[in-house]
């Protein structure tokens, strides 16, 4: 489990002087936490430790503390190196800095959260369906209008939740929007309440907002 050779990229990821490593027990100064749980990575849990024991380990997503005190996210992988007789004689380790990707994903999640709060606060009914017609978002106003709970709609098909949509102007217009990629605006009698409603549907690459 000792390090016999590394490259400049390894040094750029960890930064600062690194302690010598002659075995798995020497991994302790390398501080890392599992990105999903925040739990500290034990020395025997590193991909290289698994590889030394004959098991390849790919794509561990870890948050590390660099030796200069900075933080980063990495994908950590390792595979055993075997001799001609098949005995494990070492491990090949690949560690990739994915900090920019993780930060971008965090910012996207936060943007979606803020957008959801804004959408939920508007007085008009708003919902979004994916290209399989499943509800992916329903705001409070739309849930009240439908007489359903948000939890009872999200994940269900619009056509399943409201069978009256089949063959209606809603189905025709929504299909036209999804197939053409162009927004549609129309008036029709609601299949939920029987009252006339004005509809605006805006298709996107993955979802359509209504």
C-alpha cells in the first residue's frame, strides 16, 4: 500500500508537502470524507487499499482537505497490478479533481430550489411534465385547482391522473407543443372542473411547463 511513484497532477491535487507512505496505515494524514454522507474515509476504505487486496474500486467521490488547508472534490479509483503468476504486486491509482463539476451541480440544485420557491409562491396554477407526460412539478395553486395533493401527482402520468385528457384539446395541443418544440396557447374546458380555462404551454428539451 506504499506510494512508489506519483506525478505532477497528484501533487497539484493534494498541494503542499506530503508525508511518505509505506503502507495503508500511513494513509491517515490524507484527510477525506465521503461526499454523500460526510463520514471520514478510513485508511482501509481508500480505493488503493481495496486494490492491494485484489479488488478494483472505481469512482469514489470524496471531499478532501489538501495539505495547504484547501478543500476539493475528487474521483478516486484504483485497480490491482498483478505479476505473471496473477499475484497482486501493487495498485494503479487514478485521482481526478472534480471540484468545478461538483460546485456547478450544487449551484444548479440551489438555483432549482430557489426557482421552486418562486414558482410555488405565484397565484396561478403551474405544473411541469416530462416527455413521458409524468408530472415533475406541481405548485400549490395547481394542486388546489386539481383537488389533489402535490405528492399524489408528482411522478404520475397526466393521462393516468386525468383520463379525460385523452382525446381532448389538451392532449392535441400538448402533443403539438412537445413534437414541434413551439409554445402553444389555447382555451378549452377543463377536464378537472368543467370550466373554461386559458392555457399556456412552453416545451423545453426535457420538460414542458404549463
